[in-house]
C-alpha cells in the first residue's frame, strides 16, 4: 500500500461570506447527549472531469480556492456551524452564533489518486494525512465546530476531509452541508436544499415518560462492565458484494434487507469471536452478555416517524437507538436476522419520544464500551449527490481514524463499488487483535457458505 505525506498550509479560519444572525440557539436533547460530544470525521474523494464547456478543468479551477469560497458561502446558510458551543447547564448545550468561522487547511500530496487503490476502497492509506489534526476529539466546547482539509493529488484528484462536532449534525446533516458546498462550488446560486434548524422537534416532554423503553423496565446487573481493553485494537473493513449477500440470503427463509443480513452476520460472528478470543467464562459473564448485545442507530426522518415529521433540510441529529440481545440459543443466521428485524419494528413514534425523554435525563440505552455491537447504516445518506460539476465523487465515507477509540467501535455500513463495478456494502469493525482474527475466520465462512456452484 502506498505511503505519503501531506504538505499542509497553516490552518485558517473561514468565516461566513456575508453577515449572519447573531445570538444563541439551543440544541435538541438528542444533540446534547454526552456520547455525541466528539468530532466525527467524513472523507470524500473526487476525480476531475476532463473538460467543462470545452476547457481543461485543471487549467481553470483552483480546487482549494474554489472550495474555500464555497465553504464561506455555505456558512451563510449554515451560520450556526460558524459559532461556538457552550454548556448552559450540566449536559445541555447551546451554540453561540458568533460567526467566528471554521478551520480550513489547504494541502497537497505527491501521489496520484489511483495509487490509493483501484477500486478506491477503505482502508484508505495514510488516512491521518487527509484530515486536520483536531487535538482532543472529545473537547468540543468553545472550539471551532468544523475542521476541513482539502488535499490535492498530483493527478488533479483531491480529497475533502471534514471533522465536525457531532452535537451539530449527524451523517445526513454532514452530507447535506457538504452538498451545499459542492452546489455552490459548482456555480449554483443557491443550495438545492436549504437548511432547517427546528431542533425543538426533538425536545423532551414534560414530564418525561420512559414506559415505551423495554430496557428501562428490565433488571440489569448493577455493577458496570469495564470498557474493553484498548491494547492492540485493530480496525478492518469487510466487503459484501452480490456474491456475499447471496450466500447470506441463502441461509435464511424469510425476506430480509441487505442491512439486516449483514448486521446479523457480523453481530453473530463478533459475539462468538470475542467469547473465543477473550475467554468469557464464569468470571466474564457480564462481558459475555454485553458482547451479545446490539444497538442500531435508526433514522427518524421521513413519514410516520414523528408528528410533526422532521422537515426536509433538517441537519441536526435525527436518530435514536434500538436494542437487541443475542440469546444463547440463537446461533443461526435466520434467528439472528429475526432479532434484528424485531428490534427495528420496535421503533414506534412513542418509542422515539421516550428515547428523547431518556436523553434529556442523561440516560442512554444499555451500552458497554467496546463490548456492545453498535451499528450505523449510512448507505443512503446522499453521498452520491456530491457533484462539483468540474469534479465527480468517486469514493468516501467514515474512516477509522483519530484518537477516540469509542467512536471507532461503531460499525458503519457504507456504499461502494468493487473491482467489477458492482454495488457493494463495506462495513467497519474494531476489535482487539485476537478477537479480530477469530472474527475474520467466522465471517468468511458465513459469507461464502452455500454459494451456488
């Protein structure tokens, strides 16, 4: 795999291109939840189109300057992102719309885009060179809310690496913001989708009501499970193309989505791998139970999710978690898929409201850091719509990067293309090395068994 060093400019603050409203905006109870107090990273790769209106794009477009200018214009629409967070009370956040700006870095690397991989798939080489050094990823109060680095490659391709305070936006919101930047860099007068704040739609009820949350009613062991050790943790990606999906589908009798199949397969193999590698015997019964639990982030945008529904253009955190536990007797893929489906069906409107109430009280679903399998489906967040006109998106997603191990433990499912240009899903996994070795063995067997000959 190629290695390279990015040559960075000094960081600069990019402020809104024109005056913006001042004042304070309160974040929602979903936004303010403590687990989101960190900077989330997204990276997108672009390849220049050969010509725009008969002109060589490399001759007419200064990539960094075009994106810097578009960023300043985008901040006029998304002016809260140019502000700073403050803690208004314990665990409650507001953003001061001060217009102080976001951090921008111009960089170049002496490699070609195709040297990073053909097809371009994670893990991307030297990923730390393509994003800003943000320091402590959990230090979000009083700091710039976004860091953006544009890294130009010698072929004319480039990468946009963004680290954004997760309290301000989820994956849908980040891509919506980036689409605003690409729309404006393409020359559009306005973004195709205008941002909407409306964070009050995800504010807790008074009084809160948690009766729709089954895990709140259940009796859990009082002593917390210690976080999984961070020694020799490794991150890997697993590609699920048409053949792997067909292999999984052949092992279940009922209809299932690709997400349900992949999640069930990885959940089952992960729990077994951890038990084998770390020896969860009688002394490790709490860890064994924790490693059998699953949390899925569920998007609450769209029809029939909330009344009133979140409006188009909402870019805040619009998700809750659903929970499931892998029973000892459930070791078939079909049975595990049923558990995933049951968890998803449990996300009613009342469940969503109760989850928001729980967040407002400082609570969270049952979670043991590193042990619980947390899954996020970002295959439909709109990355394919990032189009600069003079450059097209070729790959990207959420990388395993940075110094915040807790966030690396989320398994992201992302869209990609394989060497045959087929639509695929690539899923991340972060485990201690012994468990990862066991996991690789088990997922390979499960994703290739019963293939048609």
